C-alpha cells in the first residue's frame, strides 16, 4: 500500500479524532450513573480502541513503504 501524503495526513487526523473520542468515552464512563449508558460508553471505548489500532497499522504500513 502506498498512500499519497494527503492520505497519510487524513489518517493522522482520523487517529487524533478517535483518540479524543476514546478519552471522552472513558471519562464519561466514570461519571455516568445509569448502567445502560455506562455499558454503551464502554462498548464505544472498546470499538474505538480497535479502530485506533487499525489506523495505527495503516500508518505503520505507510511509513515502512517510504
């Protein structure tokens, strides 16, 4: 896989956004009293971690091909 520079920048931007989402979900999980909402936030955090790992993998592949 050989991404253009603008594609790599987009991946970095998505990664930063997903890190922010993870931080918010994790923070709010500690503040929420409703168990159903807490479960939703925990599932969101789990999925977001997977997405972050995937994005990091795409960036790693990109840097190895340079």
